[in-house]
C-alpha cells in the first residue's frame, strides 16, 4: 500500500506519523512502518499499461496550488471588509438615532399608546367581524353572560364569566380567541358555523399587536442595541488592518525569493489578528448577555395596564 504526502517532510510526533520526501509502500498497510528499500517514482499504475511518453515533473506557479494569494482574491477580501465597516457605521448611526427617538417617546408618550392604536384598528377591522357573526347573541339588546364586543373597552372587559375577553399581546390565552378556535367550550359562535380560519387569525394577530410597550424597557433595549452596534463597528475597523497585515505576510512568505521581512510581517499579522479576535469575542459575549437578559426579563404587567385603560 503506497502513501504519498503533499506536505513538507517531518518526523513522527504525537500529532501524527512521519511525512517522507520519497513515496514508500507501507508494510501491511501500517503507515508507521514504511518500506524504505524500494521508494516509488511518479508513474502511471501498472494496471493502466505503459505510456509512450515519459512522465516528467512540471513546475506549477504558486497561484495554482495557493489561489488565495492571487491579486483579485486580495481585492475581493478587502472590498468585503470595507463593506462590513460601512454597514457597521450605518447600523451604529441608526442605533444612535433610534435611542434619541426612544428617549423622546419615553418622556412624551404613555404606555397606552399601543392600545390607543389598537382601538382605532378595532373600529375599522375587528368590530365589523363581531357585528356580522356575534351581534345576535352578544348585541346591545341581548348579551349572553353580559358580553358585548361592541367597543374596544367592552371587549377587553369581557363578560360575567371567563374573565377578560382579550389579554393584550397574548391571543393564545385570550378567552375570545380560545372560544372562536374551539379550544375552550362552548365554541363561539354557538348557534352558527365556526368562523373561517383567516378571520380568527386576523383577530388573533390584532390581539398580539396590542402588547403594551414599556417606555423604560424600550429605552434599555435601544441603549443595548447602540452598545452592540458600537462593538460591531470597533471590530470591523480592527479587522480591516488585520486582514491587510495577513495578506502582506502571506505574500512575503510565498515570495520567490523569500522576503527577508517575512517573519516580521507574520508577527505583525498575528498581533493584529489577536486584537481583532478579542473585539469579535467581546461583541459575541455582549450579544449573548443581552439575549439572556431578554429571556429572563418578566413580561409587562398587561393586567395593570388594562385596568388603567
């Protein structure tokens, strides 16, 4: 069993077997036990028959087996790095503007803003559904269980049994949605065919959109977004010179004749890459911490907000 190597010759180590300049057969397939008495020469396997032409070694240009040093590859890598910086700068600028707007809303608006918008949508999109399918049993004259979805406030309040009609931001546990879907009995409407799925989904989406926004939570999220955008921009600006240093070091390493400053360039590239990697790790850590904080943060007190409404 022959084995060929495409790396520089080296002795065996804990990382693997030795690599030889010549190609040898491995005795019984053991790569640690080569038959050095009969080195193999490059040739066509005997099973393919003899060739008339003699096989000669061919000198290949460096780019053929190391295409990453080609000039157009370097240009593409640097162009992409510049684009990443531009995107990071735009995102950082957007995050700063968003923080300013969020601070303004936190002082000028109340938590009821989202519900006020939902009230307007109720009159134009949701109430017509209830008027068409529910008014017979839950209208102004006849109201089973005292439930009248005639206004936004009455829908939130619900009936005499079953609690609130809808819970802002939580359609999956809202009584009206559960009865419309048949998850809670009796299904509504009780004396008519079930509502089409698209109508139920439209009401559910509207309920989910009523999630009140805590101004302080929104402000904190805007600040976190700005911190993350700043980290991303710092990494992009550090990564660009690190990339240039690595490309310069590679060109010096593979130069013919070798560049006398190849080792110096390689060390400079390693230092720049370490700095960029550190900033990247900081950014990833900050993002993970923010996501964990969001996951552990309790939901807003929608019941209290509904009571104030």
